[in-house]
C-alpha cells in the first residue's frame, strides 16, 4: 500500500537541542530547520522486537522516512525497555551526554516515569510536532500510567488487554477473574500467563488487581507500603488458588505472549493473551492460528493505555528522532499501522478529522479481531509495576 505525503498538517514550532547543550537549554527551531538538520542522520530506534507484524511495520516506516526525509532508522530490537533505561543511565553517568547510543525508544509508563524523574529525557517536544494537530485529545495522550507526559513523549498507538481462544475448543470463554478460576479448575494444565516481569505477564497481574482489589482508588496514586498492603491481599489469595490448576501446576510459566500463541495453536493451552485487540487477526492471516480463533474481553473491562516514544537526553540524532516520531504520528502512518493486514494497532488520531479512505481503513476489522465493545480500565500508577513484580517474584518466581 502506498500513501502520499500527509497534507492535513498543522503548522507548528518544534524544539531541538544544540548538541552541546543539556536538555534544559533547548531552543526553538521551526519545523523546516528540524527536517534540514535531520537529513543524513541515523536514528537508533530501540523498540520491542518480539512481534513479526510490528517489526515489519517499523521496517516500512523506516523505508518511508528514508525516502521522504533522508533519515535512516535502525530498529534496535529489544526484549525489555528497562534494560535500555539502564543503558541511558550508565551512559549519562559516564559523561556521554551528547553521544548516546539511543535516539528514540518505545517506552511504557514505568520506564517513562523512571526516565522523566531522573532528568534523562529530552524535551518538551511532542506537542510541537506538526502531526500533533490530528491527535485525539479525548484519549489519554497526556498521561502515561497516571504520570503527566508534559510533551516529553509522543503517542503512537493504543492498546488493550485482549484474550484469544479457539472457538472449536472453547466456545464459551471466561469473562471475569472468578470465571477464569472456575475455567482453570475445569481445564487443569490448559491455562497460564507469561512470567513477570514480562510485559504481558505484569499486565495480567494488574488486570487481576483492578478486578479484585477492594480499594481501586489507591492504584491511581503512587504506591506506598501501606497502600500496597491494603490493595493486594485479594490478588495473592486469588493466585494461590489459581496456580495449582495452571500449566505445569504454576511452577513454570510461558516466557512470553508469543509463546502462549504457539501453545494455543498446538492445543497445549486453551487461552492466550495480547495487548493488541487485532493480533489474533494477524496470527490467523499468517497461519499461526486457525481460522476458528477469536478475541474476547472481560465483562467489567480490561486494562488499556496509549503507548509512546521518547527521546533520551543524550541522543545524538534528536532532530532525526523528532522527524521519525512525527511520521509515526502522521495520518498515512497511523492508517497503515491500523490496517489489520499490516499490524492492526489502534490509532491515537481523531479519525473524524481524516479523509474518508483513511477512516475506512482504520475501521476495517479482519476475522479474529476483537469486535465486541470492551470497557477500558485505566492503568495503575507506574510505581505499582515494580512493587507488583517484586512481590510476585518473591512469592512465585523461585519455584
């Protein structure tokens, strides 16, 4: 599929650093200057590399940006963004304040919080991108796991926890934590979840916590020992009942959601999970799942968020990173990404502002994709992630 350059763009100013200055000394440059400065730069984009559709999309976007703007994008495939955060911290501590190895990174809320609170991000820049004018401000694009973004990261997609099953094997799926427990006991060894701190495994823990805690309001505030002690006992009691019925009796866990998809295809598991409501459609199209696979959510809702890209304070190619981020946010790139034949990742744009052909493309649903309306539950504050993972590993990780 070929798109022409985005024509629906708002004129805007963007911010860039003089490469010899710290982030606090940013000066305003207009967008043509940023594009001119970006030409010839190489952007090292550190992003999760565990999905074939995602990798193919990033390769497509890199090719487009090279052709349009003369910017080279190298996809550095990672498995854990926390390791990239550590690398940025190490480089800055070693005095590499202008020649870091990471120019742009795909971050989640926990890692964004760590980077921002330690002054490791360049910005603000995101809301000065020309493509920002198309963003749907009704989506949580200015908050990441309850942490204000303040222009230090740019949104580029939406996601929601979604479960996948095979209708030939599981015609009626569990639609709550209580039903999942009953289902697991009725199907011993056929249910599991990825081992935290895998992203999908931790997201599943947060989903259970949101459903089970008697104090959900606490989850929207920074975690404290007292809040943790009040909010989590129901979660641990539930897992203690669930684990004996899981795959390998809850002593071992799948390494990733991708591993669970393969186990679902092989009949080893009766359910898998994803953070992309369209992933099952992609897996059916690539013949990794049977045509009888389908997606479903829980009646009371599933956890969802917006995902972002950010520029480290010591990035070399800050201009190139902004140009690539702006393209990822553009109407052509968002429409291409939303196509279930490509990736099927949800858009952060206000679809009503787009041309009819792009609107139709974004609303296209392929067989296997989530078609039912599932309420979106807000992410807990980012500080809960490490606390949950640490306690989970203490209780279950050493078995």
